[in-house]
C-alpha cells in the first residue's frame, strides 16, 4: 500500500489533489457526478466582499493546448457565499475547504477574510493576489513585493486560520514576492495563477475577449509552473501548493518533486468533470510504477 496522505499547513489531506478555484464552482455542483469526498480538499470559486457580475462577454477564448479566460471574479459576494453556497457544500463535502478570496483594496481583502474565517467549513484561506482578469485589483497586489506584503499583513491580523497567498507568474522575480508574503505571516504559497494572454479575431481585427486580455491556462503552462514552484520552494520555508497545466497523476508527481506539498487542478476540470477523480484513482498505480511508497518522501526531491 502506498501513502497518499500529506500535510498542508498543519491539516492532513487524504491525498494532495485539490480542484483549483474558478474551475470547480462551489463543489456541490460536481457532487451530482461523483462523491467529491475523494478529493484532498477543494478551493471554491473566488469570493469578494461585494457581489460581482464579472467582465462583459465574450469571456473565453480557445488556444493551442489551453484556453484564455476573463471571467472577472463573478460571484455573489461573501455574505451570500457564507449563507448559501457553503451551506450547500457542507451537505455533501465533509472535509475542510479552501476559501479563495480576492479584493480591490487592502481593506477589501481583510474584510472578506475576516468574514469567511468564521466559517467552520473553512480550513485554509487562499488569498488571490494574482488575478489578471480584473482592473485595479487582484494581480496589481501580487506584482510588487511591498504590496503583496501589505495584503498578507492585513489578512494575518484578522484570522488565525492558515493563509496561503496565491501568486502571479506575470512578474520578474516570483521568489522575492513569496519571501515578502512569508515575512508577513503567510502559512503557505500557491502558484501559479494564469499567464497573461490575448487572441485576435482575424475577421474583426480585434481582441477576441471583451476584456482584451485574459488568463492563459492548460497543459502548455505546466513547464513554466513547475519551474516557478521549484524556485519558490528554495526561497521559502513554508509549504507550496503547485498548479498549472496538471491533467495526470504523473504531472502531480512532477510538481511534488519540484517542491509542492499539494497541487491544484484547474483547466482539466473544464474539459472533464471527472479529471480530479481520475487523477486520484491513478496515483497509486503511478507511484508504484516509479517506486514511490510515500508522497511525503518526494516533496522537494528534485533539489
């Protein structure tokens, strides 16, 4: 028997596979297809202080080996998420969940985190300072170390729950930003969020997306993500959650060798709603193929 259990900021996961925010709704939607308790955890749809309709359409564009999205953090706001969405989720998922939050000011982040921190269902708070699809928020906080540190510090003041800062790859030195977050009390780092991209409609000679640019995700970003996880693992002493292009059990092992304690699966869920289930069920076979008895023994093993 192989051991799939891992520790993430003091909380034990049955396995390291977590659906990424924005690709798995609030979780209960997928419970119609299979028992989602097979998951290590799940990071639910990005939540802001106030309701957001999101960006105008079109919001999605196909790309070779991936896709662009510019949804723009559409969500009903933290109060509705707590009173409705988390309640529905708690009826079908019985493990701690990861609350993904975003904001347009430091006080936005702090206010949302403070409210969501009071929910017993929430195990970790994933603070998204890396969204490339909204103006004057999200990624703007994650591209400068001092701003990333400021958000981390504000969130740390309002919650005792583990804080995982989600970082953008659209920066010069992601390790420097990770260190800034760690210095202000972050318990973990997750990366990468999507790469900034654009497609042009040749019939119109204009960008396909109404937002002009969007976040590029899918299998083709995997090598970039692994390199950044590898770099951040060497820069900080706190756990790293890796994501970016994961679609197989083999991909999970690559991320863990690079330094990830757990992983998030994103775009693959939009192609196949059973993607996470299949990856988890295939992990023991792939571990045995490569002579791995315990996932904890390979975390950072490539260093």
